[in-house]
C-alpha cells in the first residue's frame, strides 16, 4: 500500500493529516504510534477508505483504493475497528459468518468454501470451541478475537487494526498481539495497526510510523528509530532507551 501526499480534515476544517507520504510493506507488521490527537486513527481510516482525503491518493496493489468496488475491497482489505458492537445473544460463529458476505448474496446459503473459511478463522483465533456461545458471555480478549476472526473469514491479504488492545488488561493485550504476530508469520498477512503502548509497538512491529499533529515525524525499524530524542519530540516525555540481548529494545520513562 502506498500513501501519497495525503491531506485530510474533518468538517471543522482543522487539518488532521498534512502531506502524508508513506507505505505499508507487504508481509510486514507496521504500527502507527503517537499521542492522542496525532492523527493515528484518522490515517488508518483514510487508508481503509472510510474517509476520503481532500488531497492525495492511496494505492492498494497499484490501484487507487477508491476505484475498488465495495465487495472487491472487502476481499482485499480487512479492518477491525476500535469500537465494535453486535446483538448480545448472537453466537460467535454467527458473527464470524458475516465475514463471508463479500463472497455471497445476502440471502444465499453458506457454500463449502464459506464454511471452510469460517472454521479456519475460528481455529486461527483459538475460539473454535466457543463457536456456539453468545458473544456477551465471553471475556474482553475473547470478544476481540471474535471480531478478528470475522475479518479473517473475509480471506484478505491485508489486515488493519485500530487499537486492538484498547480496554484490555495486560494478559489479553499480549494475547491479541501474539495472535497478530502469528497471523503475520504463519499466514503471511500484511498488517497495519495503531497502538498506544510504545514498548508493545517496538516488540511486535517490523516498522513503526511515529506521528504528531497530523504529520509523520519518523518511520523505520524500531531498533533504529526509537531514541530518547524521538520520544521526547513526539510525546514530550523523557525516557531512557535500553537495549538488551534477551529483552531487545525497550524504553523506560523518567519524567516530563
């Protein structure tokens, strides 16, 4: 995916993205970080065609993203939004079935291929045994797995997630991130996501995009770009960057 000279503002006319030029490399995990209001989720919404830029263009597999027909785009790019809702009595498997809508008519029965992809998505996310349970009986982390499973059932080569660990305790945060890593490594999904936790972004990303006030401040390999100066410039927080043979690169905040 190529993001070329994107400028976007909401109706309040306050520019949220300004001349964004970047890309999402195939086969990698790319994570967008930055403080609240920096434009992370806004950039993700433009990249997934939920918002239209006033300037610039997004190319997906060499084709303008706005040139895709809705079903064609849904067969190429899956999105897990930050806020999701479903009827409380809906079962896990029923929700995951919705991921097959891009491949079938609204009232068409499930094909053998549809059921195969649903079963694969349930197994890949570790919730196959809970397929008959109502969604509202699951934990927060399990519910997030269901939404990811629904998108996996779309059978897309690209998966985008907006703050997938939001509102989860630390156990379920790492459970979701391990799942993301598995999907990338074992199933070759190209993944773009927004994260708040800098250490998690360092640990689980091939590339980090650091944003502030609607602009990209730095982009690159986490081990190369994460410095005390970058974190202070982006967040206004003093940190010490540690590099350890067993733990890798991580930051320790020391104050403001």
